[in-house]
C-alpha cells in the first residue's frame, strides 16, 4: 500500500503481518468485501473492511493494496 499509510501487509491463514507485527485474525467474505477481525492483542474486536476491486487489488479507507507476490 502506498497511499495514506505506506506499508506491506501479508495475509495468512488466521493472521496478518504488518510492520513486523503478527496478529491473529478471522476472515469473513461478504460479496466483494473481506472483513478482517482482530481476535487478540490491542486491536482485539476491531474489524477492517477490504473491498476487492480487481484480481490483484483491494481498497480500504487507508488506501489501495496491490498484490506483490
């Protein structure tokens, strides 16, 4: 992501990694949206919506993510 908050986010089964922090999450798919809910740590209970806008892109309120791998 290179917009408001430039960073790399890696989505894995049951967790995400960003800026060196690995956090446990759950995923829910609703149409073109992927809801990522943090299941532990400081962000526990916080959910973020990622909208699929193409085969390699997601949009969030913080900017657009593009697949790099």
